[in-house]
C-alpha cells in the first residue's frame, strides 16, 4: 500500500512510453498487488493494477548420517535431511517432510522415529535388521514445491567367530592369608588367531576392582597379600568382540583362605615372677592375629595347667 517512487517523463503527442520497475532479484516478500498510476498535466489520472505471484525455487534436500556407514546389524543410525532454500526466499515458509524406506512411507514404530524442526528432519533407525537395507528418500514440500533426495543404506552382517577356550591357574587349597598369590586366566579364539580376548575377573560382589591389596589386569589377578576377606568364588570371564559380535565364556575357582597361626603371649596381672601363696592371680592370654586377617574370626581358647 505504500508508494515506491515517482517517475516523471516529458511525453510527446502520439508516443508510447513504458515505465519499468526492476526487481534484482525478485524475493518472495516482493509478491502482492502492484498499481501504476499515470497523471497527465494534473488533469487526467489513470490507474492499472496487477498481482505478482512469486513462486519458490525448488529447494535442495541433502541427507547426511551422524553414524558411520555402511552400518551393521543391530546398529542405531540417524539420517538427517537438511532442506536448503534459495536465498531469495526471505519470508517463513511451511516445510512438510516425508520419509520413504525400502517398504514405502515410514511412520513411527518401535524401530523408527522421526524428529522434524523448521528446515531439518531426522530419521532415527534403531536395532537395524537386514530387511531395512535399501534406499531411503527424504521428500519435501515447500509451499507446494516438491524436492527429494535419496541415500542408499547398506547393512553389513557381523563376522562370526568360533567360541574361545579358557584356562585358569590351578589352586592348591587352602591358601594362606598374608602370602602373595597370582592367578592367571588365558583365553584363546579358535580359528582366528588375530583376535585377542579381553579377560575379566568377577567375584560375589561383581567385577573385581583394584584396591584392598587386589590388582586385576586383563587376566592376571594378584593378591598382595591375600587377606581373609578375599575368600570366596572367583569367576574368570573371557570376552571376544568381533565387529560387535560378542562371544563370552567363563570359568570359576573357589578360594579358601587359611588363617596363619596367631601369636600367643601369656602374662599375669601382677608383673611379678614369684607370687606368694594365698594371693589372687589372673593370667592373661593375648591373641595377636596376622594383619592379613581383616574379617571376623572365631577365637576359642583352652587352658592347661601343670599335672
């Protein structure tokens, strides 16, 4: 509704004149009703109007993956479709995005989710299956103008590995608290010598964590020294991860901890070598346990007297 400019020309009788209004370039915001009003010598005024309908240039849709491709069975993959508009589109437009997969249009389900923002849509595929391999299309409609982009999703299967064998150090039981012990657990992959299994140690509390005189490192379990609280069932677990295909096997050993002989000292309440008959006397038996005894133990004492 505002006047853009005044063009004043000197007109000669019988001549035709064309008045121009250039758009360099034409933007979507330039659409609307335009009127040209011509006034001659302030006496005659003629107005003509025209509506300019501005169409949007075809947008460009590009699909990128935030996950490594090709994918593998069981992977989660996110495909992001970015809608790139021409710079001449300078007003907000409505974008409708539709995803198509190997089986047709994709909808929300347990393995497929779609998240759309202003000019971006993300397709989230979880726990890929073999039948999900194929072409994926991001189809967009921007103010009635269609565009699409296709990407090929290849899904590779994992290389299967043979089950691996495992061995563990034989133990002589019981083991004596206060001594240093090292247990070894070895895993071997059958038919694939290039794979090295990861070996972990577990006990009744879960995975063995370094501390309290225990050190566990890829198959080697050290007690420096062995404590009474270390007793119990230990499991050695060997795990192989071949391109995501996890193969595992475990074997266990029971560790029985023997308490080292305590140190005993007997003393009297009165620090005297000779005590007169008729006096009261109390003898004390002091039991000193080895520092490696860090759990509660039952102590039973028996006194013997001369004769």
